[in-house]
């Protein structure tokens, strides 16, 4: 049976491609999900690519991942900087966790320079747009392979 990876996206990620300022690029959330699915397929892993605007739903999915996923990728979006519940749930996940951001959060407003999620993350990818999302999948697969070796 193939390994499963959860890729969770937080508030407003569903609006990717609609930002007139272009902070998150021109790709829609659906097209980003399709690219990520193709990348996961190339590795032979099952990808659960999800988005919610609600903190509790993200916590529920992280808890679900404890039972079903070998690895987890998260862009908690605005909740990255404030969510203790998401951090606590991530700390209970045993597999590799990659924190992924479309934009370079360290080149943005100062409040974005402190991530709660990073305290639980194995690694962070930021500022590479959709390519960073694909690289996050590669990273989790590589980390899972290193654990198996």
C-alpha cells in the first residue's frame, strides 16, 4: 500500500491566483492542487491536498493524519503566526512535517517573521511559489525514504 501525505492549507489559500498584487502568483488553488497531485503520483504516494478557512478543521485534519499519513505538509497561512492549537496538534504527529509558504515570509511584514508552525516542522520552504509546494512533496518523500533506510 502506498504511503499517504497530507498537504494542508489554511485561510484564504483557496483565493490563490485571484490576488491583484500577485503575491501568490497567478495559479489558481485548483491548478496548484493538480500540480501537487502529479508530483505525488510521480513518487507513488497518495496525496490529500486540502484547504480550510477554519482553525479547528485544520487541527482535526492534523489529528486524522496521525492515523493515516506518513508525512505532512502545511501552509497554515495567517494561522502560522498565532495558532497554538495547530502547533500542539503538529507536535503530536510522528512523521516529517514540512512548513511551506508560497511567498518569502521573511521579506514581508514583521509579524510574519515568527512562525508557530516552525517549532514543529522538520523543515521550511518559503518564497518559491508553486515550485516550493512541489519541492515540499519531494522533501517529505526523501525524508520518509531516509527513515526507511
